[in-house]
């Protein structure tokens, strides 16, 4: 694999050394941290904007709808960008777009306007989409195929480190002030209400401007680094390939698995602050509840570090199936209980979520060859589940209550169990048994 000059033997050998891969892997891992951090900040924005704009559960879940809906809109275009400019430049483009989205939080907070917040989230998510479409398959094919799941789980562990730290960061800088109750907000005169909204919305400016600057700096750093090129996993524009992504059932079933997995994970994370605030669950303040949300995402981080080691000894599908069963059981326990049992059982779901995304992704793009980038686009597009399922759960929560609306994630985990046991088999295995 060439780094810069394909015709020189020196560069080729350097790219193939473990040291060369190690440096590239470490560099790309920083991207996983950043998009995990920014994605999890949405869990802080949900209760914050809910109180500012007096939103019900269905309307506030438009935050997740706007954010994850961008994956559906921009995944295929991102795959085409990879075909045109390659993996590395696509990562840089993604980071710069993310930076723009972060800076757009300033006019949204200055208005303040819920619509502008949603627009800023769409731009931010468009950049993350481009980053994910490029970085996930890049890590998957950057090394031996048999260790792809372990490798992607390791980098995703740092994604979870970002999701673990984000709630602390958000609760400190965004939820630091004591918000008024909904009855107090509704009693305010129009001028006082506008003044209150301006004050509360302004708390997002400094965090997102700082993040925007960090993203631009990271884009410059990634653009300056010489990453190995992955020619065999890239479809060049105009190149004819005697294959189709739709002939790979593991990809099609995998896209559905990504849809339901992200939907379940985001639904749970988005409702935790409000869930823990319920009198029969925890009766916590928003700030205290936000700190507990970090343990949900922290469990995913710990699980991915452990999973990275386990996947070197276990089959990916087997471990995925075990985690799906455990996650479904824990959500069911939380639904059927109250108090600390309900709280900690739902938090523990994060640990079993850990290996799901990287494992599903690795199984989904297996044996795609030069169609890897296109397949990645389909898989990342399926992250739109994080837009649709939380809104559906919000609508259910408005009707039957937040406590029992969690039956939806249970159904999602049962589908992942099917994928682990049957749907993930690649063509070589399916055709061999035919």
C-alpha cells in the first residue's frame, strides 16, 4: 500500500509495517473520539432545549431526528466523495463541515431559535457522516481481515471515551445554571420569557465555539499526516466492477441492524435525564441525572476495550448475540422495576451496547472488496435509525409514559440477535452451504 509515491519500494514497505499501521490507526482514532463527544452532547441538549422552548417529548426528539436524519441524506454523497478524493481528504472535509456546524450554534443561541438549532445540528451531522463513511471502513481494511472487528472495537472504544466525557462537560457548561420549572416559565410575560430564553440558550455558545476551533485544528493535522492509501478497498470513478452491494445479504441485513441498534442506543441515551428525574425512578435534578448518563456511555467504553480483546478469541457473531440478549433483558428489567434497580439496569445496557456497532459494521462490509466505500455509505446511512426510533419512542412516551416506552429498544435488540446468529453470514459462507 502506497503512502505517497506508489512506485517507490521504500514507501510500500513502510506502509505495510505494523508501525506504519499503528501511527495511522492512532491518528484516525482521534476522529472517533471527536464525533462520539459531539454526538453525546445531544443528550444534554435534549433536556436543555426542552425546558427553554417548552417542548413535549415528541418535539424535543426532533433534535435527534435532525441530527441522525443527516446520515440518511449525506451518506451516499459521502461515499461518492471518497471515490473522488479518497479516504484521507474526505476525513478533512468532514472535520471542516463539523466545525462549521459547531460555529452555527452561535446565531442559533443569539436568536434564540429552535429551528436554527436544528439547522446547526444538521450541518454538524453532515460532517460527522462524511467522517464516519470514511473512517469506519478505513480502520476495517487497515490490516488483517481476521482482526478487523477487534481493531474497529478498539478505535470505537475511544469514540465511547468521548461519549463518556461529554455529559460531564455538558452538565458543567450547559446545565450549570438552575433552570426554572415549566410552571414558572409559562407564567413569564413575553418580554421576560424572551430574556430568559436568551440567557439559557447562551450557555451553548462557548462550548460549541471551542469545539469548532478544535475541529478546524484537527482537520489541519489530519490533512498534514501521511496516511497509507487503501487502493484495494476503493472504487475509482469510471471503474467497472462485476459485483453489486445488493448481492451481499450480510450488508443488507447489517444496514437494518445498524438502523435498529443506533435507534435503540440513542433512544435510551436521549431519555435518561428525563427518566432519572421521574419521582418513581430517581427523582434527580437534571444536572445530577446528566452526570449519571456518563456511566451509560462509559459502560460502552469499558465494554469496547474488553471486547477488543475477546474478539481476538471469539467469533464476532457469537459475542454480538450474547450482548444482544443481555441488553434486551436489562431494558426489560428496567421497565418492570422502579428506583435504583430501574436506574442501574438501564445504565448497564451501555456496557452491552459496546461491541454492537463495530461488530455489525465489520460483518456488514465483509467481502465487499472495492465496493467497501459504497457499502460503508449504506451502513452509515442506516444510522438514520437514531432519527426515527427516538421520535417514535417520544410519541409513545407522550401516550403511555416514559417508563414503559422502552419496549421499543427491546424489539431492536431482538433483531440484532437474529443478525448475529443468521443474517451476518457473508456470501462465501452462504454459497458454501447452498
